[in-house]
């Protein structure tokens, strides 16, 4: 078994460290914050959503992006100031449009497989993360959106995911607290929700129980590989050696990959969320228990226990900017007031995070140019949903590499 360094303590880094430790490897997990799951894995929408597997590489995305460019409250907002990173990313995004169908089906399959791993790990380790297995209801106000969802449903079905069309009356029966007029919806009973931060933190504690060395509050300044050994230099000056290194650093993976000789065109796509604190009994009763996805506004919801209601969404292409803009938060609050008027929004906690997104919307999982360098990153808006299966895939890649190098180790003569 190998000595492996995993860089990044978000959901992909922690699940990767856990899967590798369970495989018997000696693992060191490096996280720059004091705790695991403090960046993009902190306050996302909470959906474990195979039903949201549709990739964004559809021609309509470009049309909407151009239409919304001058609207500060638009669901998709692109800063028009050009950068080479942004231009190269969008060029590859356009090139990936012909793979929209294939990648959507593949993502659905991954999301379904991920459930088994995630739920079994949580049960084995006793991780409580406010799991709600009540399905996800996609809601549509007009016929065009509903009919596009019908076509998406066909792709999801090819990936093994059943979901069914529901009438407005059936929507109200599924989630009685939802207010407004709707054309119809699509309901995926097998989907669920949970608190990604609670899960990430809980699994990081399980990692320690399985022997993982957890280095919190440590910034990586340099990473190198010779092909047979790896070296990570911390900002403190400490140098760590290992047999292999795994990059799970989210939006920072691109810079680390460049140091290792790999091109990884991850772009930071900012998303926002609000956590509505349900401080009174009437708000708790008026907030939904079933998770929702509003396709028109690109917002998702999750009920996190009795006293929290999470609403998240939007996509902002604005580099590494983490400013929480009032004009981007306001539509989320207004949406709650409109769809759930009985919920008090007197206390709302805003948040912003950067999704690590590849141009084709598919995560990068597997080896790099050097045989002892691996990646598990670029999951975009489905990091929470796909994390367990990509960690499982990563451990398989590492196992093959470790088996391949085993004969080489046996041929090295022992020293006297």
C-alpha cells in the first residue's frame, strides 16, 4: 500500500481520503481552513439530485446567457470583461455541446451509483447530516419549460433514473406548502437532500478514525512529482514526501495541476445561497419538506432539519470573486416570500461559493501526466451528488497504479 497526500478538504477531498484509507493506504489530507468543508462544501443547495444531471452544454444556455448579461439579478450572469481563462473555457464549452446528450446520460448513471456509496458510508460511520429522502420536485410555470423537461426525462431514463410528470394538483399533494400557479412538474422520488457541511465534517472525523493524518489550517504552496515520488511544500516551509498525490482542491486545482505539468481548465462559477432560520412554529410549518428545483429561476431548496431552510442557485462567471452581492441575494429572498409567504425571512444567512466547473460539465477523475499524480475535481454544480462515486473511481485508479508499481518495488535490492 502507498503513502498518499490528498490536497483539499472539501467534499471530494474528504471522500477521496476516506475511500483510500479504507483501501489500506496511508493518507495525509491537507486543508487550508481550520475545518473540513469550509468553502464550496459549506452551504450549497443540499440536493443529492440525479434528476439535476442535465449538463449545461445546451445551445439554450448560450442564448439565455446573452439575454441575461445586462440583468444583475439574472440566474446566469457573465462578467463581460474578457480574460484568457474565461475565453478558453467558453470555447471548450461550445465545443462540448455535441456531447450534451452523452454526458447527461453518463452523469445520471454516476449520480445513481453515488447514492449507494454515500448512504452506506454515512450509516457505517454514524454520520448525521439531516438526510431527507422525500424526492425532488421540479416545478414549471410554462409549457415550454415543462416540455423541455420531458426531453430531459428521456435522457435521464436512459441513464437509469425514473421520474414522472405531475399535474398542479399532484404538485400540491406532494408539497402542500408551495404557493403559486404552475403548468406542471416532474417528480423524482428516489432523490434526496442533506447538509453537505455536516456530512463532510462528520466523514473527516471518520477519516481520522481510519488512520488519516488530517492537517487543517495548512496552505499548499508547491507540489511536485518525479513520477515515482511526490513532494508537497506547505506555506510554513514544511516539506511532505509521499508516493503519490491526489488533487481535490476545487477551483484551485487548475493552478496546482499546472505545477504538475497538467492542463485542467476548471473555472470558478459562483453560486449563492441563503439559509432561512425557521425561528417560529408557523415558519416551520409553512416551509417545504420536499426539495424543489425551480427551472425558470434556477433555484433549488432543501429542508435541513426542523429549523433551517436552504435556497440556492444562480451562476456567476466573475473569476475568483467571492463578494456576496445584495442584488444577487435579493431574488432568493423574494422567491421565498412569493412561493412560501408563511415563512418569515426576518433572519437569513447569505453565502457564496465557487463551483469548480469543467467546460464539458464532467468531473476530472483519474491520473495525470505523471503516473503517481491523480485528480478528483471539477464536479461543478454536482459535487455533493457525485462525490462518493468519484471517490470510489479514484480509489480504483490508485489501486491499479499501486499494483503496477508493486513488482518494481520487489526488484529493488535490499540494503545491508
